[in-house]
C-alpha cells in the first residue's frame, strides 16, 4: 500500500470515527432533553431546547479526534 493510500485510509477512518462520536454525543444530549422534559405536558421542540443550551452546541461543534 502506498503512503498516499495509507494516509487517505487514515483520514477516512478518522472522519468516520468523528462522525460516530458526534452521533453518540448527540444521543447523550437527547437523553438529557428527555430527562428534563419527559414529564412535562408542553415540551419544547428539541432544536429550540438545544438553542437555549449553547453549552451542548459548543461541545458538539468541537468534537474531533485529530
């Protein structure tokens, strides 16, 4: 395998792993949303709730493995 092919495979693997890590973290955030609002009759839309919790958005935007 050439050096370029090895580097490309490494980059693709990192991209894929980062994607899955982001999805996992989003599930954790979604679980927090449910824990906070499941008993409520009037639940805010998840995207609106996420806008109110900028700390979660900041963490999600900084996910990287590199």
